[in-house]
C-alpha cells in the first residue's frame, strides 16, 4: 500500500482518508424558486460554506480553497462572495479575509474583520464601508492577549440591532 502526497495538496493523506466518506456524501446549498419552478445551486466544491439570508434572496459564500495549503501553516483566509440566490450570480466582495464574514439577517450587509478594521459591504449599493478605521486608539483585535505568531483575530461581534441600523462589535 502506497500513499502519494504532493506538497501542494490541501489536506494530508491521513486527513483525506478520514474525510473521504464525508466528501463523497457532500450536499450543496441550493434555492428553489416557486414562481419560476427553478433550482439554483449556490454551493460547489470551491464554495462549500454558503449562508442564505432570511428572505432567501441573498447568500454569502466563503471560498477558502485557494488558501488551503497556506492554511496548514496558519496563513490562510477566504474570499468573500455575495450570491444572488435567484440567479446564482456571484460578486467577489473581499479577498483573503483572515476571519469569517457574516451576512446580516436581511441580506443587505456583509461584515468582516481584516487588517485591524471592521468593514461592511452594502449589497444594494455595491460598495464597501470602513466601519472602524476612523476610530483612533481603539484596537478591536485580540492583540494584547494573542500569543501565537499569527495575525490576532477580532474579539467578535454581538450582531445587528433591530432594523439593521447598527452593527455591534466587541
């Protein structure tokens, strides 16, 4: 028995062996529109993590496959994409975001933390807003307590206020 491994493989052989059955049985997120009687598959091999908004019109997808090898060494990330759940059209919002992005309940906003700042993408206006860059002397990362040689993550967020007028961060 011989296991071949290539330095560019995203997962080591023992991990591939353990996850093989899961990989074969994987299901992808899809949306069925009653009015059109049509299925739109949102997830695939490269977009395995998909979250659909409460109204079913917008979805958030994270594409981490391009960074899988560097993730083994702690320097991964994910591209953040917004998907139109009715058509499947994809818009890349941000690239190589170190932490997870979040979709607001209505699907209007996508938020993420990168480079020490919280950002929000307005899906309707197709623009990105820096939420915390103007706040001088405030650190939203765990820099003071982070003891590994990697970029410290954010303390996190508490979510959205009613009506999505405010996004609360720690």
